[in-house]
C-alpha cells in the first residue's frame, strides 16, 4: 500500500470535510512535541509560546508526566465515582488549603464554572435563602461555553443565537469598584470574577478591585467565585493569581494547566459551602479520572520545586520587556507567563496578522481580542527560549509593519 506524504494542507482539507465548522484552525497539523517546541507533520519546528492556550504547563513530552500517565493508565484508567481511586485522593490532598478545603473534580473550565455556579445557588437554597439566586459577572469576562458559564460570560458576541439564556445573571464593569454597591445585593448568590481576564484581553484589574469585591460579597452574604481556569496553577508566577492580591474566594475554579495537557477541571470550596453538594446534587462520570489526576500531581510537583515559580516570573518579565522594546505595542500587561500586548492605535493591522507572521517564522502565539497579542508559553520556558521567541516575534512585527506601510 502506498502512503501519500502527509501534508498540513491535505490534512486540513480532510478536517474541513469532517469537522463542525466552529473553529478556525491554522493550516498546521501538530505531530509531536518536545519541551517548548512542537513539530508539524511536514517536520517543521515551532517554538510554542501559547501551550494550547495555557494548558501544556510542563511543555510537551515531559518525561515524568509521560511516565506517570503511562503507569496510571496501565494500572486503571477509569473507576467512576461509584468507587474511589487513590490518584484523585492524592491530588485533592495536594490542592486543598486551610481556606479552600474541599475539591470537586470535573473535566474542563466550563464544567468547573458550571459547578461553581450550581454550588452557589444550591448553597443559598439549602440555607433557606431561596430568593438569593443572582449571579454577577463582569464585562469582558470569559467563563466557558456551557449555558450557565456562557451566560456569565459578559460578551454579547458569545450569546448571539443562543437565547433564551438562564435567568438571574447580571453584569458589572470590570474594575469598577463604585458599581459593586448597587450591583451586588442580598439577592446575589455569587459574584464570579477572573483575577486577570484572559480571553478578555489579559486585563489586570486596578489595585484593590478584588478586595473590594470580597468586601461587598461579605457585606451582603454573597459567595465569591474566582475563575482561575487560565490564571491558576502557576501561570502568573504564583500558584494562583489571587495570591498577588491576598484576597481569598469561597469557591475557585481550575482547569487548563492543571492536567498538564489532559482534560481536568476542579472547583475548590470552603467546607461549609461545599456541604451544600449533598449526595445526588451534582456529578460527572469522568470526575476524578485517575489518569488525569496522576498527571495533575506531576504538574504540582514541578511547580513546587525550588525556583520554578521564580523562573516563571523572571522569564515572564523578560518576555514583557522584549515586547515593549519592539515599540509596536501601546501596552504590554499581565503577570508571569500570561502576557497581553495591545497594538497601538496607529498600527494598521490586527494581532492576528502578527500571529500568522510569527507562525510562518516558527513561533506559535495567539490573540486575546482583535488588538491584543497573547503569550502563554509552557511554564518551563527558559531564558534562552524566551530570547529565541522574542527575536522571531520582533522580526514578525517588523514584517507586518513593513507590509502595512506599503499597502
Ligand atoms: C478557557 C477558560 C474557560 C473555559 O474552559 P474550557 O476548558 O474551554 O471549558 C473558563 N474560564 C476561563 C477564565 C478560561 O480562560
């Protein structure tokens, strides 16, 4: 049998013929990965500065991660929640802290937020507070694509064509402390907020905003949910982004980086809150999957190794500084290895043009809204790789600028 040589183009055409058209993938078929690099089916090598959108925290093919996954897969791959498995117990023991001491495992960010929102309502209901159903979120947020998470996502473009949405959701301006008093009331079950907005443009809230949300929640008896799906698990240079502000939530959602590339989500909650999830109230078949949880333990091990988070902060600062030095961006923001670079208004092109140009020069990155270039590399990115990426990105930006100037 004769095999045709695999090409990005041929596979992309086959993909178009079989997949729903909801994604807009680049014509790039990733074949394998190694550390902070991936290779396409034609053997071309790319520096990965996006890690599957903040997922592949330890890069690709990390030996300890591969080993742990293979071992657990060989032992048992699925148990369901009819029974227990040790891998999920071990990971939960690692995740709990004094303030958030109960864990519910699920499979994705949307599912984690869906669970957090259900828990918040059920918590109010089980205390006899039946009118406390409101869920407050913020403009520019992104919480996922299932119905409650989608409704909490305060960006109209994601809602279009999906009405009617679940009731009880309302929206406030991200960063607007003055709006909290009227917008968060005794009818509010929970406020859900990203400590740094990821999809919404890598927006860091003004100092004191998260503390003000916490204070208002406490005043009216509402729960505070931090959506750390993108910002958690070391991404911003601390284990969780909310640690930069010293504000503790009642519930926190996690996903993306926590499984090191395997689908894994979780919520953490205080036990008084978690108590509302009595048997039968909520469930998911794959929750606490032992293979995903074994992977999660390796990710946490790596993060907690001495010097790891220091390097995340240092390399993040190096990338941000290098992007500023290009002079193409009005603002470079974020924390650790979650970086958004907003194009200045004078630039006659969008961030997608830079992403495409960078890709053609062997660097993978992404956008966060039309004008913002986003970097979220593997957390293991070293200073030399960061320098390699910056050199390519600088040339890419210059090439797009040069084209813009001649067209
Ligand atoms: C990606 C993301 C989600 C959704 O996660 P999925 O795994 O795609 O469902 C939710 N919240 C935030 C902050 C995210 O970045």
